C-alpha cells in the first residue's frame, strides 16, 4: 500500500468517527452509552478505513463486489418490504414472510412447468402462471387473516409472532406436499454476466444481468407500491390503519378487509422476490431462511419504514459481501452468516428505532 | 371435596409463604417425586410396560427432562422478566462446548480435565457470562427488537462453534463426544442412570427457580416485565434486574445444554443447537404458559411428544404414506395445533391447570 492509500482512509475514518460522535452526543444518557458509542464509532471507522484502503488498492475489483453486493441486497430488501407492510398495518411481526416466498415460488414454478408441459406457448404460460400464484397468495392471505389473525385480535406481539411461526410450519408443509419438495429451476430472466465500464477500469466490472433485472424490478415494484399507497382509496385506508387502528375503524374503514389487502400485497411482494431468487438459485426449501436474513435488514432500516427496508437491504447486501471478502480472509470465512446480525446489533445500540424508523416514545 | 383449604390453618409466616400452601398440592408433588425417583426405576427394573423399554427412557423421558430444564431457564427470561430471547439455542451450545472444554482440560492455560459435574456447572457459568453480555442491549431495546438482537447471538455462536477449531479440540469432523460421565465415582452409562442424573438436576434447578421467582429478585423481574418504566420509578434498578434475569436464565439454559450434549446426545455437532432449538424452546414456554414453572414442564412435554406421536400414528394405523409426506403432514398438524392453542388459550397450559384447580375447589357442589 502506498502512503496515500493509508492516509486518505485514515482521514476519512477519523472524520467519520468524529461525526458520529457529535451526532450521537445529543441523546446520550450515561457513561455506558457514551462508551458504547465511542467503541462502535471506532470500530466502524476502522472498518470503513480498511474498506477504503482496499478500494484504493483495486478500485475495479472493489466496485465489482460493491455492485454485486448491492444488487443481491435488493432481494433482502424485497423480503423486508413484505415484513414492513404487514408490521405497519397490523403490528404483526410476520415470521411467515420467508414461507410465503417459498409458497409463491413453488406455485409459480410448478404451474409454469405444468403449462409448458401441456404445450402452452411461453408468452401465454408465464402470465397465466403468475396469475395462478397470485391467486394462491390471495388464498394464503385470506386464510391467515380469517383463521389466525382475526381470532388473535388484541393479543400481544409475542403471541402474534408465535402464531405466524405456526402459520410458517403449515405453509411450508402444505406447499411442499402440494407442489413437491425438490429444487425447481426457474428461467424467467437472463442470467448471463455482462461487463460494465470497460473503458474506466482495466477488465471492467463483471455484473450478472439477473442482478440488474432484480434491481429494476424492485425499483418498479417500490414505485408501484408508493403510487398505490399515495393515490388509491385502498392505499389511503391502508395508511390510515397503519397510523391508528381504532381511529381508522371509527371512520368506517373495514379493518379485516384492509388486513387481507395488506397480506395480499405482502404475498405479491413475496412472489416478486421468488421470481428473482428462483432464477438465481432455483426454487427450493432453503428460501425460507431468507426470512431470517431479512430481520437484521428490518432492524437496520426500522420496522415501520419502507425506504428503510430498501436501504437496509442494500447496506446488508453490500456490507456482508465486502466483509466476507476482506475480513473473512483474516478470520476464517463464513462471516456472511452472522455479519448482518452483528451490524443490526450495533445499530440497535445506537439507534434502537433503526435508521428510518420513528422514534419510540413511551408513556406510563 | 377433595381439594380445598378448609381446616388447614397456618400458624406461622413461613407456613403461610410456603411454595405449596395447600396440603393436597404438597402431597401430590411428593407422590410425583416418589414416582419419578423410585417408581420409574422399579418399574423399569421389573420391565413393566411401558417403562421396561429403553426407548421410553432414552428417547422421551430424557429429552423431556433436559428440555424442561432449558424451558425453565427461558421462562425466567421471557415469562418472568419479559425479555424475548431467540438465542436460547446458542446459550445451550455455549454450556455444552464450554463444559466439554472444561471436561477435557485446556492445556494452553495449564488447566487439567475437571470432573464432569464441575464442568457442567462451569459450562453454565460461561453461558451466564455471555448471557449478560448479550443482555446489555436489553437496557435500551425491548420486545421483538430484542428478539432480533438475541438472534445475533444465535448465529454468531453457530458460526463460532463451527469454525473455531479450539472449541472442538481440533476434531477434523467438527463433531465432539462427551467425556465419561463420572459423578463422584458413579459412572453414568445405562439409560436409567442417565435418567436419574437428569431428574436430580431438574428437581434441584426447578426448586431453585421456583424460589427465585417467589423472592425479591423474582418480584423485581416481574415488575420490569409488567412495565419497566414504572418499575424504575419505584426504585427497581433495570440494569441489575434485567441482567440478573439474563444471567440466571442463561445459566440454567447452559447447564441444560451441557446435559443435552453430555447425557442425551453423547456426541454432537453445532447443528444440535441451531435456531430450530431456540424456536422449540420458545414454543415450549408459550404453549406451556409464560411465567409458570409448571408450564415449562407441560410445554416441554407437549412440544416434544406431539411430533413423536404424529410420526408414529400413520405407521401404527398402517396408512401407506411416504416418509416425506409424513414429515410434511407433521409440519402442517403441528403448525395448526400451535395456532389453535394460541387462539384458544393464549396463556398456555398453566392457565388451564389454574382453572381446573378453581373448578376442583368447588367440586362437586359448584354453588
């Protein structure tokens, strides 16, 4: 490393540490809090400085990993988005989101296989299969709302959370029994790699086309959701319910209908996640573990914030890829497995409500 | 008629504050303990059905006892102190692996292999220390946020025990086996002996837990659970109360983990303490009843036995189903059963027992 590549990241790190320190001074409470903040600021500064040093050493390679990480983070964002929608509207911490991705994916891939096997042209088969899996998700939403959530109205968050774990078991078992439990490849998007910015960096940046497709689709989905929430009657009702259940109900918004809609929207988000994820790795049981990866994303972004879910997913995606490559080689690999959680823990210590969440105010 | 307090007068404060103020409750407990300690071994010795089969002792009673103990630990944290933890599996793993390290000695720091009993307890102590560390976030966050924070412990330690070879004494396969179970010269080997060892542990720890939650510290935990800000205003230190709950809980869970590894599994790998284990323990305390020692036992029994039953029923009935279908059906029935129980009795089996006792007091003339 040249002197420059040490000095610049060192400076950046110091500035960041100082910045974080001043930012956090406002709401510090005790010596322990302060110590924790300083410790985290130093760790973060060192991490960022380290990354910066690596970036200066080999900008092309760094950018390649960064872009790859960001694009794979899009998937986390998609799953986290489903969580956030449901949590905002009904206060339910939905463990079943991962299982919903599995159900949607299995329904899609199996119906697609069935249609193509019976000689339907791909152009017709794909929309039909998507419609079918959408209907399956609607059925899921209906059943969960009617038989799990409505009887549990007004129970505390932990009970609701456990009931969604129960629902997860049912969904997993049912989906695998009906649609089969093998690995089903899904080919909806091109998966060949392409090379960007060849003129700037030697060798250019290698990006998978699928990841780019995933990014575009996620962008379109978020835009569509934003429009839906902002400009439709149902969307307004959804926002009202998210704000205050009782008040929304008192002005005549049918809560159970809204909850059905919200679970349906979450199901459709799951379907979109399943198309991208399935093209990448095939539809298989391990998809349910996506739900566990989405939890730290939520913590980082904030449980109640849609932009938070997006940004959190990107941070986790990029962070874990970079950490795996640059730190993993120092301490023995596999840190992708827990990096997101430790990052979430750090965020919790500094900003319990997440980067974009609303500040939690408690009254006696 | 059979179960009421009529005529049982308390003449001292200590009698009034007893764990079981009712004579009938006391007697029932003594009968249960006598059956567990003396009856089961006798029945097993004379091969009386169903206790004669090794299967019942090894595959049902042993895991039931150990997981009940872990559930008591989890219940202290979640049910009594209100701090949701999804990292119980990790604390079991810490107990198991540290007990293994103590049991096989650490030549790096000149520590000889310690007796099994001491290593198991030391495993619990290590687990308690890590529990305190991961309990620190609970001072700032609560509820499901805390659950995610404890998930960090789960995944981090999964990785540690998989990747850091020191914990497995550099075993190439990553799987380790427990040292000989030598308790004061008594080598525990037979399923029946293992059962008795675990039963002793569970009895002692259940008694300790019951007394802790009835005492000063338990009341502090419950105050924190019910409303932490109000508790703080009343002079309860959240720092001490929360971290002590984490310490006690992880200690019990850690000892249970060490027992699980040493006595039940014998040889194990990190997969034995995965996130599924944490969720299983969480189910046990929720289904059994939050804030109830008895509930921990009931929940553990239910969660453990239902899957076994579901697995046995189709083959017993002679229904021709593939193993795959059976395992899927198991998932479906288990999941719907959990939803059903949560809807019908959100306070768990412990509440049902309380209701039954209330009914029994008025029986047979409920007016």
